[in-house]
C-alpha cells in the first residue's frame, strides 16, 4: 500500500513521466543502434568467404601463367576478422575505431597491422551512441532531475515538518522515496538491455555482470544526489551543484586523467612503426643480397642450405628483407604494445575514483570490446601470418612451382 501510494504521488509530478519515458526511449534507441551496428559487422564478415574466393580465383589465373610462389604470396590477400561478442551491441568500445576485418599478405606484417590507424580522429572523438553511452552520461542526469529536490521541494512548500511528524520511521520513508525513483530509472535502463541480450543470445552471467555494474553506478549517483540534497540548500542550488558535479566527474576529470596518462606514458603511434618498417624494407633494395640473406638466415637457419640467390631478382631475397623489416621494429612494436597496456591499466585504476571511467572500462571488458580484446585479435593475426610464411617459404626457397591446387592448401583463418 505504501509503495503504491508513493508511486501515485511520484507519477503526479510534472517531471516524472517525461524523465522516465526519455530514459526508456534513449535506452531502446541505443540498444537498437547497437544491434544494428553488430548486424552490419556480422554481415560484412559473412561476405568475406565469397569475396576471398573471387580474389583467389583471379590471382590463380594470373599465377597459372607464371607458376611462381612469390607471385602467389605477393598478390593473395588472406582475410582475418574478429566477430563481435553477443554483448558488443551494449558497448561498442574499440570496435568503433579499430579494424574488425583485416586482409593481410605474406609480406611485412607490422605495416599491415597499423595501416588501420588512419581514421579521422575528429569523427571518432564523440564516440558511438550505444547503451554504455546512455548509462554513463545520460542516466546520471535523469537521476539528478528526479532526486535533486527530493527534500528541498518539501521544505520550500512548507510540508517537510508535517511529513516528519507523520512518519515516525524517517529513514524508511526517505528510503522508499529514493528507492522508487532509483528502481524506475534502473528498470528503464535494464529492460531494453535485457531484451537486446535475449535477441543477441548473450550468455546470462556477463549480462548479469552488466546489470550489477549498472546498479552500482546508479547507486553512486543516487547517493551523490541525495547527499547534496540533504545539506539544506535550495532546489536550484542543488541542481546547479549536481550539474557541476556531473560535468566534472563525467567529462572534465576523465579528459584530464586521459591527458595525464598519455603524458606520463608516452607511446609511439602505430603509423610511426609502419614508416620505420618501410624505411628498412625500402633500404633492402640497395643492400648487398648476401648481407640480407645472411641476416635472414640467422633467424631462419632452416633455409640456410637452399640454393643461393644470384645477381638478379629472386623472391627469396625479397621476402627475406620483408621479414627483416618486421624484425627491425620488433622491439618498438613490443614497447608500443606495453605502453598501451600500461595506459589501459592506469585507466582502470582511475576508474575506482571516477565512476564514469570505471563503468565504461568494466562494460567494455565484459562485452569484449576493450583494448585487451583488440590486442588479442592482433595476436591471432600474428600467429596466422606466421602460418602463411611457413606455408609459402618451402615453395619460394626450394623453387617449387605453385599450381592452382596449391591455393587450396593455404592456411585458413579460424
């Protein structure tokens, strides 16, 4: 009876229905947008086998006239992809800017990996409108609207003393009012998410983890709003204070923290690695062939006893200095990766102090759209590239003809 009475009183407020309906609408819109983006990515991945077969067929016709494995390895692109997780619709994360499809060849890999960093930073800056965006930035505003004048409005209308006299259990009275508003906002956020998770066949435990993170985040903002409201300021002062707090906690402080992390942990951009690798590869054309082959044999002694290259062009020499280009930036690549991981680790630590950062990193981790997932995809590409080189090298270094049937023997992305 008390809860129903409290619900009727709350829904009579002018701001109640607009706030709840707006929250529900934004949550539904973000889930629909996220599901559409994931479906678009899945559709793009589904088209890969047909396009790959078409490309290989065209290259096979060319190689048939010149059955040299060097041509096959040079021209044949091998598709790799990172399928979205079932919960990726809720938090797009790195998938908004990092590639989820990458076609590689048996050439130097580092340049192929980091060519994907050439995106428009200004367009990527606002981020993707997904469910995580609604939770992180918009849900706190809704809670502030519903809770900032919970006590002050009663005081300003002259009803506060009467309410306190009529309600002996003051804590239960205010807990009921606060819990009702919190529960309705939480339901408006979670119901669309649950529907999206059901549609995407998402596992129960990760979905429950997101629900728990959502509840914790909403509780933090509820505590902040009710704490400011209990100080005794006017409703306008409460709203202004909470709006300033929202601006600081969700925008200003996370941006400053990001700048501080980037300054404290410098990292060369991937495109710099690409340029460094290409300089080594281009310089390989002017170096003595025997010096190039000797350097290559030190890391690949299994090919040391093959027929030496002559004065003219030979594919084994070409692929040798391609591999040496990768080896020349191996330390830089590991340092770049380590710097990114340290930055990510510090961002997670800062999330304990800044709720907006904490919930974002948690959602991206649960949805497997964070930096760790992107680096894992790169690791899989590196292993696959090694398989490709091991497949082509016997043909190239032993001068074995590469026929149409050999295309079907190439390693496939799993």
